[in-house]
C-alpha cells in the first residue's frame, strides 16, 4: 500500500497578529508587555514556518490606523520594531531570508527606517524565503495609489486600458512581485480583515483562532497549516473537475 500523499503546504502565509493587549491585561501587565511577548512569538513562528516548508511570511506589524493608539504605545511599538530588526538581521542573513516591506515606511521614525534599510540591503540577494513586514500599511490606500499610478501610466502611454489584466494592474500594488497569500491567519478570535491584503487574499484560505498572539506558537501554526492542507481550493471550479478520478 502506498503512503498517503503529503498534505499541501501553503507557500505564503500572512498573519494578523492580534490579542497582545488582552494577553497583557489578563496578567495585570501593561499593554507593551503583550507586544514584547508578541515579538518573541514572531521569532518562533518564523522558525516553524521555514521548517514546515513555507516560503513567505507576511506580518501585519503596524497598520495605517495604528497611529491612532496612545502615543506611548506607538512609540513602544516602534522601539520594539527597531530592536527586532537590529536583533534579527544577522539571523535573516544566516537563514538566507529576504526582508521586504509593504506600506508607507517613509513615515516611520528615522531610526526604524535606518534599521529597515540595513536589513533590506543585507538580505536583498536571497530568493528562497521572504519575510514581508506590513508597516504603516492599509489595503484601500494601496489600491487607490495603484489605480492613480496606473492611470498616470495610461496617460503617458506606458499602459493600455484595452489590454489591462489583473497581472498588469497588480504590478502597481505594494506587493508587486510577491505571491498572493495562500493562507491568512488571524489570532485572538476576531474574524475580520482590518484592511489587510484585501485583493491579494481573493483566493486565500482563512484560519481564525481564538488563541491570543502571544500564546501562538509552533503547535498552533502546525495545526493551522494542517487545516489548510485538508481544505480543497477550487478557484471557482467544481470538486469533480479538480478530482476527475474520484
Ligand atoms: C495587535 O494586538 C497587535 C498589534 C497592533 C501590533 C503587532 C505587533 C507586534 C506583534 C510586535 C511588533 C512586530 C514585529 C514584527 C517586530 P492588540 O494590541 O490590538 O491587542 P488587543 O486587541 O488585545 O488590544
């Protein structure tokens, strides 16, 4: 008897890391302690992801709306981001992982921009694995800016409206050149997308878990990837079309 076929592994998993504040509150700790623990979890999740065969991870680390948080929390998040980049760049290089960003990084504090520039430059040559940080990112703004850039390109004769396809348009999105997410995971029991990769997730599978981000780990990621493997992605076709022999 032949061994059962291995379950498919998502090539690209995108995370909405939620629940840091609640994790801290449940322990009587300041919110920033939840974020601090959340950064530790990022390291575990990345290690597990590469071990499972995932090629790209995108993390919604700071949304364009997160500026509305108390100024101390925003400052602490930026500090953690800089600390994470300083600490992780050597590991990214060691593991040959390319770092990319999506979102308006030019509005981030200069120290964070410099840390990002260092990490991005140090890892630019790697092609097998990619870590994408969504920073000051919002999907609607991204789409609007892509539409404006596309319209400009049409006006200047660099694009033709009558031959427009998703492929030609999507090159104007922040995610140009990156694969769409196969699996989007949101922690903490919330079941919304919060302006994250709205168009890129058109055919993604979703896993919403009640686990708070600081409690998310190897077991939870492995379970979510197994759940993905059991799902049938039909892309509009029927099950019979995809499995003609069954
Ligand atoms: C949501 O939890 C989390 C965030 C808005 C920030 C996510 C950031 C990190 C995990 C740390 C920085 C990331 C990297 C890659 C270094 P919440 O504060 O909204 O939690 P709550 O809904 O329970 O209040």
